[in-house]
């Protein structure tokens, strides 16, 4: 499982894209780009509002790795293209973001040029060896297609969400995606997750419990689905074993708190109970 919050803080010419392609077919993540001005609150500098270029106020918080970048390199009076992690509140279904970085390679890296963006394209695959000549004419073959990676999307308002769909309503165009987070503590076994409320519909009739690769655009306070790719069915998680508090010393025998009834003996008497005394029958004196 990978970290769903995966984004660069500063630009690198080798990566040349703010949202890298997924490293695994089922990599969980939720990341996007929002252009605007960050306005910190009066009480705390790390909490504030992201005033977008289209006039929408989005609640925002700064993550620790971007605080020094803002203090030393950025002018908060100017709009910037921020790399953010989206979250939605279940009560209001409004968007709020965690600011993880900024995408301004021409400012943060003096050696960066627009031509560096093409460096991320992989080399074309080598053509296969030709087949040996046959007595009959071979069938015409289609030209081999060179594998091309999808172009990195650096546009304002674009979001990439990958996770398991747990709710979908076509009537209200509401889709809820569950995203698992990678734990920073390797000793922690319990997986953390969060849910995102999205707008739109999915092409499949039964989209639940499937892993989806979703491409979205922000419209106001909502993330609207533009493209959806079904990555397959999600298997059921293994049930957790219940811990029996009454088990002691590793014994498989279970103990109950209910008192047991005394076992009756063969004569119908409970063991340990006093035996009743036999009545003494006195014979009458017939002579009198």
C-alpha cells in the first residue's frame, strides 16, 4: 500500500510534473492542483483560507514541509499553483485542502526550462525481430504501437483520486471513495483511511467495492468526475479474530461466568448435602 498523499514540495527537472504517475496499478491517493492566494488566519499561520482565482474560498492548512518554503521563497500577495491533498467534511460536503507544495519550477529552480517537461517521456520500445521467411505469404501485420505515458496534467483544478468506491447514487450524482493511508509507524497494524465525497456518475452498473482511477476537476466547492477507469473488484478483508477474555494460559477451554447447577447423585441427592435421618418407629406395647 502506498501513501495516498504523494506530491513534491519543490520541483525537480527529473520529475517535471507536479502529480507523478501511480507507481502501482492500485495505488491509493488523492492529490490535486489549486491556483490561488493563501491567506493565513490571525490566530495561526498554518491555518487559513485559499482564495482561488475563480473567487472560491477553500479552507486550508499548511503541512510542515511547506512552511519553510512559504517563508523563504513565496510572496503570499501573489497567486500560486498549490499542490494539495483534498478532504471533504461529511456534514457539509464542502472541500478543504492540505497544502503540501507549490508548482513553480521556473521560480524555484533557475536551471529549469520548458523543454525539461518533455524529459519525462519514456524511450520508445525496440521493434521485435522479424519472423523467418515462410513458403506462403504472411498475413499483413498492424504496425506496433509505441507505449506512451499519459501526459502530466498541470492544469488548475485537476485532481487525481484512486480508491475503493463504497457508495454511489445516480439520482443525486454522489460518489464516495474510500482511500487508505500508509502508516508512518511500521509497528501500527491498523490501517487508517478517509472518505471523499465526489460529484458525478460511474459507467458501471455495479461500481461498489471496485477500485477506481478517477480524474476530476474542481467546480466551486465540489470535485466533479471527468474520467473513470475501473481497476477491478476489491477482495473482502479477512475477518479479525475475536479475543476471548476468559481464556487463560493458552488453554482452549472456555470459561463461563454463569454458575453451574449441582450435579445430582444417582439417588436424586446433590453431592455434599447432608443425608436426611430416618424416622424412628416405636412399636406399641400390645400387653397394655
